[in-house]
C-alpha cells in the first residue's frame, strides 16, 4: 500500500523545541550544548529537563517522575 507522505508545517523562528531522551540517557553534555547552541542560532528556543541525564540501568531514568 502506497501511503502519502505527510509533511507538518515548518517550525517558525522563536518556536520551542523540547529535547527528550526516550530510550537512553544523554551521556555527553558538551554535545547536547553544541546542539542547543546550533538550534538557538537558527532562532529556536530550546528546553530540556536535567532528568535526560538520569539513568536506570541502561534506560534514561525510571518511569516515576
């Protein structure tokens, strides 16, 4: 079955981008900061919670927030 590709509207300058870690923790704060700086240089606002650095065994923190 050939489904059409759906393209969402482009983000506008000033839009907020949330950074999440759904599968595993982020281990490289410097890489994250470089990525955030890049997004901010494009005019976006960036948000994340310090919990993306948490880990529970091999997962990104536990399920209870």
